[in-house]
């Protein structure tokens, strides 16, 4: 993941958008007052959003079936899914 400051992003927005979409690269834009944002492609956003929705649906199904895990197990499963 690449990080650039706000001025660089403003001056190079098209190139950043192209890199994000073409290379499936995420870019962090930083500011002087520690307010940062992440730019990611719409495809990546949709994939991530759908995965979160599936995870929530699965969690609800497990709760309904009383198929619950210990907190440590949940943490380990989530870590393994979302580690880079």
C-alpha cells in the first residue's frame, strides 16, 4: 500500500486513480492534521463489502443455530481471513 500526501494526490489524482484501478493498488492520502483516507478501486470495495456481508450473515446463522465459538476462536478466524 502506497501513501502520498494531500498535495501530491491533488496534483496527480488521475494517475493515482489509474494506478488504483489498473494495478488493484490501495493508496493512502495523508494530511498535515492526521486525517487520512484510503482510495481503493470500486471492484475492491465491492469484493470487500460482499465479504463483510457474507461474514455477518454467517455469524447470524451461527447465532441462530446456537453454534457459537469462544472469543479467542473468533479472533483467530478473523485474523486469518483479513491478514495481508
